[in-house]
C-alpha cells in the first residue's frame, strides 16, 4: 500500500492503480516523479517475498537520486532490495553486459569502462584531435558519440562520423567500452543470446521508464525483447514536448510505436502543472501547444508577473540591472533563482563576472574539479555534515556514500542501509573529523581521508578490495584539479568544500539541457540569439523543432518570474526566431 503521506490527483491515482501496460503523458510540473514513486510502492505486493524486482530507468543520475530519495522516505530498508533504480547505462551494465560480456569477441577476456575521466578515454581522444587537427574540439566532446541499434553512429557536429568510428574501434580493440556503447553491445547480446531476455523478464515484474521521450532506438529494442519474453509489465512516462536529446539518439516520434507494440493504455495524461504561474504556462503553450492543454493548478497560478524580454549591452548587465532587482522586489532569495543558457561556454564567462561582483554561484565553473568524480560528491556532503550536523545533511551524506560505492563497484550495495552500513558511516565521520584536526589543509586531508575511507569501506564489506585504488585515484584526481585551478591551493583550509553544497544563497547557472527536471522561483534565459537557439548547425525541421522544445523546457523551469534576455555583446547577435511575432510574440 502507498503511504498516507503521499497524495495524488485523479489521473495520478488511475495511473498508479492500473494493472495494464501504460504509456502516460505528463506535462512539466505535473507530479510525474511523485506518480512514479507511487507506482513503485503500489507494486511492492507483486514481488514481496519473491526473488523478483521492480525496475525504474530514468535519464540522469540526478533523476535516479531524486526518485530514490522520495522512494526510501516511504519504504523500509528491507523493502529497498525489491527496487532497482538506475539510468539505462547502469541497467544494461549490471543486468546484461557485465554478466554476459564474455559472449562478445572484443570482451572475451574482460573489459574496462572508458569514462571521460579515465586515461584510456582521454588519451585516445587527444590523439585523434591531434591526428585530424580538430580545432575547437575537446576530449569531453567525444562523450557525445553514440551508436544506435543498427550500428549507425551519432556524433557531435565537430567530430566527423569516420573519426567517431575510429575512436570507438580503438577503444574496443583494447577491451574498453564507453557508456554509450554499453547499450549498443547489450542490444547485440540480447539478439545473439535470447536466454538473457528471458532472464531479465523473470527478474523484473515491472519496468518503469521515466523520460521516455528521450529513449533511443537501442533502448527501445532492448525493451521490446524483454516484453516479448512475456513476464514483465511496463509503464512508460514522458512528454514529447520535452524531448531535447536528439544528439544522443532520442526519437520522440517512436513513443506511439512502442506503446502500440506493448499494447499499452494511452488514454491517461497528467496535464496539471503544479509549478508555473498561469502566465508562464501561457508562454509555454504559445510556443508548443499541448493536447490536452497544459493548465496551471499550483500555488503560483495567480502570481502577477508577465514574462518580459530585455535587451542589454552585455549578459552581466542583464543580471545585475534587470533580473536581480526584480527578484529582490519579489522577496525571492538568490538560492531560488537560475540563469539558463543554450551552452556552457556562455555560463563560464558569466560565472567569472558574477564572482567578480561577489555573487555566489553554483554550476559550470563554480568548482575547480568535476563533481562527477566518485570521491568529490561524498567529500562535499561529509564536510557539510561536519559543519551542520542536521538530519537533512546526514541523509544527503548517506546517499552520497551509496552513490560513490555504486560508481566505483558498478553495483548497488544495500549494506549501506543495514547495521554495518551505519557503523561504517559513523566510523567515516569520526575518521574525517579526526583528520580535520590533524592535517595541514584540504589537500592533505583529501589524501589521508580517502585512504582511511577505503580501509573502512573494505572492512565493512561495502567496497571490494580490487576497487580500493579507484577510490584513492578519484581523490587524487580531485586534488590535482584543485592544485591546477585554485591559486595558492596549498593554503586552502578544510571548510572549502562546504561552499559548494550550501547552495541556499547561490545563484544557479545551468545549460538548458541540464536544467531538465529542475525548478526555480525565478529564471533568466540568456544568449537567446539565432545561432545559439536554434544552434547554427540546425537546418532540418526536426532540428529546429528540437531547439523549440529546448526553449519550452527552459521556460517551464520557472515558477513565478521569467525573463528572456538578448544582448549586444557581438555584432552578429540577432534575437532568436522563437521570440518573434509568429512564436512567443515578444518582438
């Protein structure tokens, strides 16, 4: 049964109680995650006291964390073992590729994952950049290379398909595989070895697929094969108006086809927006009309601020002279505001300017290291707990530890939620506190604490001995990044990491793509110029439509205040066509 603390509207209840395969359309702010959690909890009785599980696949690690946070609030530690929440890459790695990789020629003797942080990924990317004189290309751009089920390669505009193929081939020849290729090769395994599909179908009573509008052809083929085995029910949740990952192989037009293939119920829609004001919803509907029409139904419905377009000399002028004064007039705190841009480069430049004006920020450029590194997120959360010691920071610290172990070992270790996990966490906190008193600064603390943490986790059976080096290496890479980008890094004290997690007063900077799933009281959209949105390489109708959907996603992040911005910082800056009279009607 679903806990009484969770409340649902009529359509959410119908979706949760449905016993059929379901394709559920959900507009922005419609309580989609709440509905998914309700469905997960209501399905517990289907698997309780059995070896089966309920799986949930979502698009990002942030989405995984949010679903887990809500789910575990309403379920016990014992019930947690019945859930498997993951991205599609982690799902394929843990359930298909890792157990059966030896059936593939390249990986008969084993494999290594070539993530963007690994030496093998960086070395291969750098060699190709030099070999082919790829100007304006970074090693990180190679992360966008994807391979569809039929073998077709998707590549960013600045990397030729032939070069992308060379990159993947070089990695595979060394038994290395990218996250994108994990899905591709998992599909091949299911094609070659039908018993794997039957095993998956036996394991999962339900599979809930979040953000289904951004599912790729390879992922759809995997789901079809599991469905054909006949023992799994599906819930597909998404919104074609929010499909913004075409560069990663998303095909929103296929949603209807897969819904028909699995004979899904399609007459339910979540069209009530609990986030945005009525005026912001009006702008979103003007840009992309939805069916049924999206309706503002939340607390911000009647907020009296009409979204406006401003034109300034520079972006920093727009922030300081136009956006922040309106935020202050509405008594909205800095931590509830965001600046969204079509690309990260604009944000890096803007972030530097904001820091010069003493405005605290979070987002691109705010950290001197990649937060995705396994050790960094846990280190930040631990330092915040040592500073605050409240229940919220304790919960976040435990979740960060869980995520760190998953990222290093590759599989969830539910021991963190058992007694030994509590003992390990207490011991880690004690060790961290003692080392804070003994070490000379942050860099010294990072080295010594990562070594202590590895020992503690191994002793409590939470980390495999073979992966100890991965943890200490992640900490060392974090330390190197700080030394490289922070002046007088050896002088940094141990409270340095807390500033990145204490975001109550920080202005959020985010790309429009990365803002998916987030919400803010006030949003400033910057760099709204043709060539940026849509991007200058977008020529086809489908590419222009995806750019329109990207702006739609950005608009619907705002609850109360929405400001569009263009600037005169470059002579070629022309307002985006989406601002024109035939679109949003702002110019």
